[in-house]
C-alpha cells in the first residue's frame, strides 16, 4: 500500500520529508506496523528492553510557565515542593540494596529560582558517593541550559562539571516541538529548539549520551512532527550521541492549552513513523506512563523496542491526567513483553543486558 | 484472504499462530466490507443492576453478595424510576437491567417491574441475561418459552448476551459451577430469537480457558446465528481480576487493581489477557462470525485508547455510553468517560460517530 516508501525502507534508503508526511497521512496502520517492525528487528532482533529504575523530581518550582504542563508551580504557591538531598538519598536507599536493585535513577525537575548550580552538583555527587553502582540519568537540556546561565559557566564547562560529579547520561525531555511558531505558543519562556539541539550537541561532544523526545498531539501539525524528527536525525548524523527516541503523547488535564488525549491509533502510527524516519537511532521507546501499558505493549508490534522501566513514582504526567498507575513491577513488564511475542531483556542505561547472577554485564 | 468460511481448525491456527497485524488487516477488510460508510455507532443507555444478591457466586465476579451481607441491596421503585428519568433526559433510548439471582424474587416481581417501567416510560428494556431467565423460569416452574412470552408481554424488549462467559462446560465447571451450562445459555437465546426477540452475545476470555475453548464458543454462536439470525452483535471482553475469588486462588498478572490483594501461592500459568491477546480475539471474532453484523469494542474493560485501536481490528461499535456501570467497576477497573469523550474518540480514530438504537438503527449523526 505504501508503494515506493516501502521499497525504500526495504532497500534501507533514507526517507525524505515528503515520505514522512505521506506516512502520517496514510491510514494503512498495518503496513506501517509491519515495516517498522522489520526495521526494529534488524536493529534489535526480537529483543524488547526494560530497566529497573526510579524517577525523582527534586522540585516542581519552575521559572518557566509552559502551557502544556500541569506539574510546575511558583515558589510559595500551593502544592509547590522541593526535596533536600537527604530526602532524595532516602528515597533511593531501599531500592539499591537486595538482590533486585534498581540500576538507574532518572532525575528531572523545575528550573528553581534560588538553587545555585552547586546544589545540583552536590545532589549528583552525594547520590554517587552513597550508591556508586547506580547510574544517574539526570537533567534535560532545558535544565542544563539554565545551570549554564546561573553558574555563568559555558555549556561545555557546565556539562564537564556535572559529569565529574557523577552524571552518567541525560534524558531527552524539553524537546517538545522544535518549530518556533508552535513552540512559542506552547512554551514561550523555554529555550528554543535550536538551543535544545545545541545543548545536546555539547553533551554528546562531552561524552554524555542522551535521549531525545517529541511532545505530540497538542496544536502541532504533521509537518511539525516531521521537521522535529529530521532535525534530530541530522544531529544524530553528526554526533551519534542519542540512544533512544521517545515520542510523548500529550495529556490535556489541568493544562492551559487543554485539548484532547491522543488517539491510540495516532500513538501507534507515531511510534512506527519515528522508527522508519530515525534510521540512525538504535532505539525507539514506548514510554508506558504516557501511552498506557496496553498501547505500549502494542507499540512493540509497531517498531518500539523499549518499554522503559519500573519507575515507581511519577508526578509530571500524572499531574496532567495520566491514565496509568505510577509503577509496573519487572514481572509485569516481562509478562507484557512476552505476550507481545518479544524477548524481554533487562538492560542497563546503555542497553547492555544485565545478568542477575552477580557476574555483571553479559 | 481466506476463501469461504473459516473452519474451526483454521480458526485455532489463526488464534495460536497468526501474525497480529495480518489478522488485524483481514478483520479490518471485512469490517469495511460490512460497514462501508465509516460510521462507528454507540448507544446512550444505563446499566441498572436491580440487585447484587446472587446465589451463583461465580469466582470471576466481584459484584455478588449474600442476601444477609451488610452491603446487599435491592433497588426500590423510586430509585429505579429516577435512574430511568435521568437516562431519558440524557438522550438515552435503552436501559440494561441485570442483576443477581435473588432467592426471594419470583416471576411476579419481574412482571411488575417491567410493566411499571413501561407504564411510565417509553424506553427499550434490554434485560435479564440467560442465567436470570432460567432462574425465573425454574422458580415459576415454567418453560423458557413460556417465561419469555410472559416477560415480553410485561415489557421486555431484548435480551443481553451476558452470562455466556466461555461456552465450554469444562471452563464453566471451574469458573461458575452453579451457573447454567452452555447448552442452556444457547437454548434461552434460541427460544428468544424464535419468538422474535433480538439479543446480543458476549464472551469473557482471559481466565482459565484454552484457545480451543474460545473457538468452541465462537462456533456455538455462529451455528445458532445460522439457525436464527437473532444476534445483533457480538461483544468479547477480557476477565478483570480485581477483587474476585478467581484472582485470589491464583495470582493474576496483567491489569492490576489497587484493591487486589497479592496472594500467596502464585500460579505463573494463570495470567489475564493483555492488549495483544484482546485484539487477537477481537479480530478473530470479526472474521469467524461472518453472520453477525456488529462487533463491539469494550472500552469499559480496555480503556478508550485500546478501544480506538479495536476499530481497526474488526470492531464497528463502541457499545454504550454507560451512564452507570457497577459490575466491572467492582473489580477496581474504571475509566471515566462521557458521551463527548466517546464521540471524540471515534472521530479521532478516523470514523464518523453516530448514536444508534438497540437494533443498530442510526438515530443521530455527530
């Protein structure tokens, strides 16, 4: 049904902007799923990855006022919170011991108006000192840009200092949609798409691997999604520093722009098209917190190869009306993956298989 | 595409081994051929459960109570009429009346109930699944046909397809040993069709059945439909384990209820249906039941997003807006959904939303 585009995918030729827009306009979800699955199969075999992880949000106080966000608060506003470093350490302590320890902590938060750069460095180094085996994936490009600003250090030095304190990798948040007009309506205070890409480029050059995201299903059009994907593909061509791409389905509750939940069909198409367009990304993640465990499981049939993780506590999507719980056990993740006909692989932060026999990485 | 009718053997092979997307594409083709105009329908109605007292006590059910339980209830007329009035105000055209098998109610209760509703309201009464019909017949010492005629004269319009669960006596012995057997469920439906009443058929899967049991179920329904043509729709849904005896007996993985106690003695073989299983059964149902016009997506058990995807895996109907639903909610599963949510969900899936009546006539397009 997809004709020439299908031929290109089978011949491993790169899709153009026009191809990608045609895919979004197509309603042939079955061909899309089949092609994306073929690509995923070539890249990752029959594997579907998951990780034992925990999310921590150090604060929801944020100087930005993004219109799609239901999580952020101003200082002093009802519901505003800030965690001390001791509180963060004590949230992690019970999870890093025992025979099934988490292997990664994911830390993202608001742009706090008072915290100095040193606070973030101390947060990372204290976690690192207490739990030297725990991988710290922390701070979106938006937070790192903010730290560079408040510290007066350049991007490169900010990233080097974070890395020296124990930062292991960076998540892909804050990308939203790069297109300036859409972005200006969504999150006028946030750094531009160009700046987001600059921070990621600097991170990759400093030897920090990162993810990339796209927030879709709000006010953007298909062409904006495609433009976003192509910008990511370009940067990946030059740095190779992105690990996974994670499309994020917009959630409308308690936000300023309101709107609707994305359709399950759009979610699956977006996963499949991302897999087909981002030919230089190793992994496409079905982030179950945002898609729900049902659509995430189906996404494994539409080109996704990663289910994210156990998460345990999630505040950002839940503030905007998440339709899921906050955690899945590793056993539940394994069950969902197997029932989709895939091989569950518990991974570390760099997609290496974790062996639970005490011998480290396989 | 397969030529001619799918055989039981082919269906079993498809259920076990076919590629999900290939199966979905075939079901989608057939759905398109049967419903080429692109409408996806829904009905505005309300589930009214007149009592939760039930002598059957099925192990997969979280709704039943003993008669002397502190939260056992029997709705009074005032409450019932208020619920119907509200349904009509919301544009509703049907009430679905179902309840437990209450040991103190006799056929006069049901006749009074139906005629008191019909005296006051012009609304389709879709009521009493086959286990209730049998219970009413047995306690009045009447045949099924006599019972159905009495109830129809009192105001019963159509019969819901509940209580079918899996039409395999091996499975029923485990799930619901006191509930009517498969043959009786089928004979109630046949008797109803013979006197001109339309009914739906359901299937609850994802508990202890085998793939063979699912095929057996589909085949029984198809055979009966060949004889009578009385089924308007088929509605497959998956077992929801929260708060049920069955999930306490075995550990059930998959959809988790906050209220489900984690039990000891886990049985890893016992796991409820995932999204992939649901779509596979749904698509196969569309293909196998070539003589039933409508297949319902179950947003109540699967959520709106998976229900949307279902529209490309064989379903053409979104079921009811469920102004009220108690039975699935008692397992801890509830999705908060309004009529507008349903209309938007259908539209954003690429279909045209339309309100229908009990007989799948379109009443209003949106």
